[in-house]
């Protein structure tokens, strides 16, 4: 075989191996995503993430998101948190970068440089500390939204810490979190990333086959109030965002989960 033919053969072989590797990685991401975004009831597996209004759902191993190209950020991010997936040995990677899985291309860290806004996590890095891949995935810009520093480092962080604490005495909490994208307060970067006026978190907890839900809507601003003052129902978040949450649950369970706005009811499930 001539040197030229040998080189061509090697290139084709390397491309084949690369394609096989990417295919295997995609299957693993899909398998992990299904495991972390579903529950099994009556031997039936139910996916718990919401509808997408953007028709661009991105599946990573430990979080799933719906990306809004016109806003250059996710409209929602879904992840699971439990008392088993906290391993504080994994340090923050801080590898903020574009998400190569967003077909329309995600925002870039350059959009945030000099903007005065933090690159705010939706699925928090701290909740992804159970392994390196989970931590690194959380720094894709598809999981990031512009937040005022006083908000990101203040009450938003406090809410994230509360969710972590609640997960310590429950089987699991399924979280959908995201920005409220209508009436943005600003726009930043070459990609014209809209700055949300507020953010939400919806939580559904499962404990001994009992389900309970609660939601929070917080303005993108500094606050010294208790996070409990921002508690609301998942129904209210649906009304504001036009997103259908937890629609695969049994209708009676869904109605109960999404209607609750009483923080005492939420806290009583232990």
C-alpha cells in the first residue's frame, strides 16, 4: 500500500473511531439524563421535565434544559437533587464556555465581560458536586443567565442552600428553574443576551411515595427578605411563563403538587 493510501486509510479509521466514541458518549448522556429526570410508579417510568416553548431541548448527563435562542439563555433547566448526590470533594471547575450541543450556538462568556452582571447558574454548581462531569456541565453557558451580583450572591444563593438542606431529609427533589423572560431589564454582549427581571424555582419532593410541590419567584435584585415571602404555587409559575410543568404526573397528583403555595405544607413533608 502506498504512503498516500496508508495515510487516507488512517484518517478514515480515526474518523470512524471518533464517531463511535461520540455515539457512545451520546448514549451515556441520554441514559444518565433519563435516570436523573424520571421516577417509576406502578412499574411505569415517568419523565418529569416540562414542555419546551423553544423546541430546543438539550440533554446533558446530569441536567436537561430548554434553550431560548432569542434570549440566549435557557427558558428552564431541570435537575434532580437528593441526599445521596452530595459529594463536596469535587471542586468548582469554573470552566465557563459555550455549549457545543446548542444547535443555534449558545451565548459566550465574552457577552458577560464588563457587563456588570454575574454569570448566574440555574442548576447550581454546588448541586453538581457529586462528580467531575456533573460539575463541568454546569458551567456551559446554556445553564447560565445574567444576574445582578447582589441577587446572585445573596438571596438566590440562600434559596439554593435551602433546597440543598431540604434534600437532606427527602428521597429526592426534582427542580425546574429558570428566568422570567418577558420584559427584560437590560441586554448585554454581542449575542444580545436578555437580562431577566426575575427568576423562578419549582420543586417537587418525593418521600415514601408522597409528593408535594412549591415554587418561588424572585425579582433579579438585592433583597433582605426571607425566601419564604417569595413562595408561590407552580400553577402561578405556569401562568407567567406559559410552560407546562410536571405534566406527566397522574392528574390528581399533578393538581395537588402544582396548587400548593403554603410553605408550611411543603416543610411538613419529612
